[in-house]
């Protein structure tokens, strides 16, 4: 089997993953075994259970720092390590099995509850995580302690409820002290490496004071140095520790307190401030005291850690915003509700000429006297909560010269949600406005030239039409005269397009409906002696196209209408020509011209040998417009053209 070439040492990724998992299980199992042995140094009065159970915190911390896929493997290692430690300490096998079942259930339940409440990334830096840990140490542990108490009652004939209470408090202390201590250890080690001499000296001195005061309080001997030594003195020191040190260091101090209290003479022999006639009572009272100190210290340090993180994030965000504010190429200002300047960046200094020192705390200086009413109106709107974007206005520089700007402004709120002022972002658009004006003038000039071009083109075509007409009049050949007339009509259809463009407000599009209507009204009188004998039926949509589409359509319509007028109604016959223009779908245009005349004869022969007019229709429709031309005959004659047009917006 080939090895993974990308893995160190040539080992496959699966093998390396399994090796890391086994190493983690081995480390956790060893730590649990040692913690178990340490816990047995603090037995209860019946020598059955420990007064504090740090092994529970080790197991829970290992679960919180691991993937859920490894939980069962870790707990298997913990179970074996716990049984081995119990047997080494002289505990019976059955009792050990029952106790470890309860311990494993406790760790799994607490880990699941913590991750359900706080997510998988638990670092004990938030008060919600501290609350969840307290809940898990109290509630989950209270349930699993029933298993341990039941085991002790059956195997060692211990009293159920006293044993349950001792288990509950001891495991709760172990969870509450050891779990966050392990989880926060990496950050504590990092702080330790960067610890300065002054901070190190302060920490060492405080540890000495803390241990000394704790020892003096919980010893039966009298010490004149400490006046009225009472346990509550430690709470004052605890507040100092939470303020000056981190969560990990505070828990270290509480762990020292736990060892000193549980081994003190007042707990073993009597003389506690709270009383306690028997050692079990004194151990329980000491445990409750330690729990109170632990909860207080943990909450204080967590709250302060969370606050420090929030302050650091706020400081970083402020620094980032200040950097953005200063390096922005746009002028940015912050005004309070009385229109006094609170912030004024470098771009504002460049744009308007006033330095920051000249404007800070003073009314906004950039508003010209002629624009004060306009400024007051939109300023009041922003202070009512309305944001304004890209409002074009005129402002003034320090030298009095005007500057055209684009303003965007939004309200700024204070911590109570009240509007405390407004932020404005100002862009100098003087160059843009000047360019727009020059472009507008250039376009106007080009429009005049283009309109003149259309007009002259139409006039030139009109001259050509007149010349052809004069030539036709002088020509004695009737067939040649008809050829001149047809040429005139074709030229007119093109001239009419330029006339429409010249007369329209938009020089880039033609309305096919208007164009074809005017073309028909021009053609009918030219070919029919009695125009009233021909009825023109129009079914036209408003379709706007460019000139390169309009001219072929006009030429096609000219050929087809001319063909109908010349051949469909011989001898003054009356009839109807139907002109249809439809937009089908998004882009397909249908142009259909039909008459109810005598018909076009054999369509097969017509398509095989079309005349000049129909050849023009097919050439323009299929080659230039890329469309499809079809003919139909009987009754009458019709031609249909379908093509995909380059449409223009009617409102453009």
C-alpha cells in the first residue's frame, strides 16, 4: 500500500490521526489517574469519598477541548484509569466500577449541557459560560451523584443522603475549579512568558499574602499580627486578584485556598467561624465556603475579562474607524445636534481650507448665506432620523469660492438610542459637473449636426426623386417611365426614414408604426386613380427600431404594397390591403402585407422565378434582416416576414 506523500514520515493521514487520538487518550488517562490519587489525600470522615474531586474537572476539560467523535474513546481511558487508581488506593472493585460509571456519566452530561448552552468553542471568557458551568456543576452533578451514593450504600453500607451530599459538593468543586483552570491554561502560559518584572513581583507578593492570610484564618493558634481574623477578609483580597489578574490566576489562588482550608486545624479539630460540632459538618461548611469563594472569584474574573475584551475590541474598532476617517479621500465631518463641529478629517481640511483647530466646537462654516434655508431643511430632516444620500449642493471654501459637492448624511445615536448629531460625507464634484456640462454641450452640437445630416440627406434624396420624375416625364417609353416611378418610390421610402429621424426628439430610433403608415399614404395616390377604391387596414404595434432595421422594412413594404396596387386590383377593382405589424415574444417582429385581390398565381413558380420586387423582398428580409419570408395566395396574395429585431426603448 502506498503512503501519503504529503504526510510527514510517509504515514497516511488516517494513521497519523489515530496516533494523535491515542496519544491524547493516554495523556488524559494519566492526568485523571494522578488527579484521582491526589483526591484520595483529602478523604471524608468515613475514608470512602474525597472532600474535593479534581479528577472530574480533568475529565470534563478533556471533553470540552476535544471533538465529539473522540468523547467515547476518552471516557473509556478515563474509566480504566479511575478504576486502576481506586484499586491502588484500596477501594473495592465493585465500588470502583460504580463510582467510575457515575463519574463518566457526570463528565459526558456536563460537557453536553455546556456545549448546548454555549457552543463548542468554550474558553470561559464570558459570563454566560461561567453561568453554564455553575449550572452544570450543580444540576448535572446532583443527578449523577445519585449513582455514586447508591453504589456506596450498597457496597460500603454508607448513609445514602450524607454520601450524596458530600459527592455532590466535592465533584462540583472539582468541576468548577479544575475545568476552567485547564481550559484557560494556554492563554495563562502565554501571559506568563510575557510577564514583566514588576508584574511578576506583584504576583509573587500577592500569592504569599493570600496563603499567609488563609493559613492564619484557619489555624487554631492565636496570632496578634492578624486582628479579628475572619474568613470574609479573603473576599476583599479576591476582588483585588480578579481586578489585577486573569481567570486562570484567580482560580489558582482559589485552588491554594482549597488545599489550605481542607487541611487546616480548624476543619479537622474544630473552631470554625461558622461552628460545626463534628468533622463531617466542618468539612461540609468548608466546602460551601470554598464554593462561595470560587463562584465569586470566577464570576468577578470572567466579568472583568469580558469587559477587558470588550474594551480592547472597542479600542481596536475606534482605531480602525479613526484610521478610515483620516485616510478617506472624501471629506468627513461629525456635527452635534447644535450644528457644532466635532470631527473634521484631513480631506475636509484640503477641500474647504479650514484646519481642524479652526472649526472644532464651532458652527459648520461651509454653508453659503444663500443656501442656509436649504441647509437647515435637510439638516433638520437628518436630525429627525432620515438619512440623505448623494444630495448635490453648493458649499464654500475658506477663501469664499464656491465648490459643488455631493453630500450624504446620516444621524448618529448615543448609548441611549437618542440622536446626538449627524455624520456627513462630502465629495467634490466640481470637475464632474464641469465635465458633464462640456459633454452636454458636445452632445447638443453633435445632435444639431446629426439632425442637419438627416435633413440634408432627405433633401438630397428629394432632389434625386425630382430629377427622376422630370426624366420620366420626358421619356416616351411607358415601361421606362414605370421603372423611374418605382425607383422614385424606393428612394422615397429611404428618404422618409431620414425625415422621421429629423422630426423626432430622438435621433437614434424610428417608430415603425408611424413610418409605415406615412409610406402607405404616399404610395396609394401614386398608383390608384381613385384612392377611395382601395381600403387600407392597419393592425400596427408601436415598435421602435434603429435606422438599419427601419430602412429594409420600408423597402420591403414599398415593394409589397406597390405590387398589390399594380397587380391585385385591375380595371379599377375595389379592394383592401391589410398591413400588420406585431411584436411577438421579446424580440420577434412580424410584418405582414396582404390584399384580397386576384391572387399571385402559382406560388411554386413564383418562388422559383420571382420578379424584381419579390427578389428585393427576399434579399432584404433573409440576408439583411436575417428573417424568414413566406408567401400565400388565394384568395388574394400575402407576404409574411418574421425577424429578430434590435428594439429600442420607447421612452429612451
